[in-house]
């Protein structure tokens, strides 16, 4: 299932995230492009400002603009 209600929301990494495309440093900002449910887990597709696109878990990011992201949000 793909949830597009968070499409376009800005977020930032809460910790370093290692991907095959490179390292996303803490506080790097990006744009959410969708949320999918995979084996009972929520994965968020983020295009980072560093030109890396990857899936992350909800506890690895925070929404910028004062809105907190939690599992119940999805």
C-alpha cells in the first residue's frame, strides 16, 4: 500500500543514514515522495537535498515545520 498524503512534506534526518548511494548526514533535509507498507513496516521514500533518494524508517527523520512524525501519523 502506498500512502501519498505526506507527499511534498519537508523532513530532516535525525541520525546518519548509510545507503548504497552515499552517506546522509544528520540534519540533512529532504522531501517526502511517498510512504509504503512493507511487511508491517512503514517505509518513507525521501529525496534528500544531497541528490540521494532512499527509503527510511519513521524514526530516522523528523518533519520540519513543527510537526512531529510518529507511526500513528501514517
